[in-house]
């Protein structure tokens, strides 16, 4: 035959043909459901034919038949089936006219039943012998064991170990099988876990929801009233702002929360003017009352250094604040000045009365009772360094005709000491620079400032006789020594420093405090100066 179901000279098959009807369809279904290990169409080995039958074929008559079972494992007799043709078989006919191979259905309870045994291995006979254990059973059948309640949840007891009973094959028993735990206990534990997890989740959501609401909408915790009467000293460091101040107050027990203080500070029109320093407050104050008290001078406990204050006066203030004997801080300064942070350009100047003069910068400093003099001095020198670096003293001296930042700082201290009002500062700086010029023929590079001589004497006396001044040759006496004094004569503030960096250029050479106190007038020539002296003498 050259084609499937057709040969030369044959007619097309008819559905009612007994050789083709259900038999061929059944064979096709059997082959369609069969698994072949190498894919493709099944390969049938060629066997020798004997009397029209192959060695593998089994007739329905004239020989012994083996028990057969259908796809559900039920025994059936093929002779009891009604076939339209005496030679039609359950397996159907294949395309070559040979009988189709129909394998036995796999046992549903045997997970290894569909896999053939290895060559030479012994295949367990579960259905061919009477001694097989367990005996063949319909699919899904389960024999009850003695003492086992099929309505309960426990596993059935294992069969008794009897030497007469054949051991169940490993394929049947299952290797490494673990006993099943009690389902009721497992279900109860699982339910409890679900309840705990679900309940804990709801509790966590509720807690975090409350925290979110409290942080977002509820007012910050705050004390009521102006304190409990217990005084406490709080030091606010330099550069501290709202939240930083609030944390310091909370740590000291003054306010109940940082947020309450920040809110009170923002609500107060003057709240942003709070500065660093030492404050005397009370514990358990409302945030608003704490802000109000900190804005009042009564709470300030800072050490305030005024512009132009000389170092001798600063030392006395520190001693008083720390409750030390007079002269204690001055001795520390003389001994420790090199370890306080002075820049290199401020060291090793001959004839200097006090190496720290000009570096105890005028400002407000928090000085607590537990501090040491050296700590206070170091903070002041640090503040001065920050200021001088920001102004660029080490780079701008040559812009005004000076040789070093040390000279620029000294000139600024003279501006601070001689100027009576802030409007005088820039003119005073020009007078200094004009008198220092080599071509100055008016004063021949003599500054002739009373302030330098007073610094030398530790006094503030403007009534100095000409004889006294001319008799003293100390370097700080600018009547008898040309140029600047050896170093600063006080601690200049911001405005004096800026004036020294930016003097006027109007030709000022002289000045006189005509009222003897606060009014300074300037002159460009000696004749104008004489007129100002007469005015001073008249007053």
C-alpha cells in the first residue's frame, strides 16, 4: 500500500465498512494517547509471520488468553464485546494490517507504573499472582485497618510487621515518607497565627496613624505658666537657631518640647533676634514665656565686651565673672597666649605690651561658672580670627599703604580709640595714612595721638602736658616716635575695621575734639588746625 488506508486499485473506504469503522478510529486513539520515548510516530519492529499472525499478536480464539483490564482497572472479557467483524480487536488495526499494540492501563496508585523496569530487573507482579500484596483493588480503594476509625483524622496504622507477609515494594510504600501531623492542632495554630498577625497589623496601623495625626495636627507638648521657681542657667552656643535653642532648653528642663519652642519663637515678632549667650531661666516654662524672658536683658548672663575695650579691662571682667582673684586671667594670658590660636602674623613683634591686644574681639560671650580663664580667652581669640579672615586683613594691607595685617589691625585700633562717632571713623583712618606717608611735611610722620600715650600709662586722660609727652621716649608715645605704635591699643569693632580698610580721600591731616567729648572736627592745613585748637580752648 502506498498511502494510509489506500492501495492501487482500491476504492475509498466507507464509514460503514466493518474493516474501517470504529476499529480504525479506536486504534488511532490508542496511538494518540500513547507516549513514545523518542518522539514521532511509533516504530513497530518487524517480526516473522506465523499462519497470518505475528509473534506479538494474540488471537481471540484457539489459544489461551490472559486477563485483560480496561482503562479504569476493571476486568473485562473481550469475547463478551460485540464486534462488527470477527477479527476486529480492541486495539484496532494499524495501517499495515497488523494488530495495534495496546498497553495495559497504569495503576493510578503506582507513581512508577508508567515507567518500564530496567533491562534484567525484576518487575513486581501486582496482578498476575494470588500471593501479591496488596491484592489488586479498584482505583481509589482503601482498606480500613483494625482499630482505625475512617471518620477520624488520624492516619491509619501501618500493617503489622510479619515475616510471612511480603514486604511492600519501595515504589508502593514511598521513600522518606513523613507522618502527617494532627490536622486539628495545625488548623488551630494556623488560625491563632492569622488572628495575631491580623490583630497586630491593625494595632500597628492604628498606632502609626495616631502618631501621624499627633505629629501633623495635634499641638506640640508644652508646659503651662512661667516656670516652677527653680532657676537654671542655659548656655546657647554661637550660631544656634530655633531648633538648636529649643533642644538646649528641653535638655535643661525649661521647655517640654522643641516644636513648642520653635512655634513660640516664630509667633513672637522679635523671636528671630535671640542670640547666643548664657541665660538664667526657670524649669517647666511655657515656650512662649521662655521666649519672652530670653528677649529680656534680665535673663542675659553673658560677658559683653564693648568696642575699643582694652585687654586689661577684659581680664578684670573675666575674673569677676568666674569669681577669681584680680589678675588671675591676665597671668594666664601672659603665660598661655601662644596656645590660644593667634595667627602667625600676630606673633613675635618687639616692644608689644600685650600680645593678645586686639584679639579679644568685642562681642557677647557665654561665660559659665564652671569655665576656665583659658577657655574664655580662646573663644575670644577664635572669634577675632573668624572676623579678620572674613575681612581679608592678611591680603588688604598693601591697598592702604601698610606693610602687614598686624599694622592694619593696629591702625584700626587707633581709629576706634580716637573716633568719637561712627561718622568720624573713615576720616580718622585717612588722617593716619596721610601722616604715615614719607612725604608728609606737616607732621613729619608723627601721629601725635594722645590715645597711644594713655594706653602706655593705662589711663584715659586727654589733658597731657607737652613737657610730659616730649620727655617720654617709649615706643607707644607717638609724639616722640614716628609711625605706628608696636601693636594695637585696644580691640576694634566692625565699623572701625571697615573704616581702616576703606578710608576717605579728601586730604584730611588734622582733627580736634572741639567740645572735649563727642564732637570731632577735621582740618587739611595747619592754619585750619590752629583755628580748631582755639575753639577747643574756648570750650
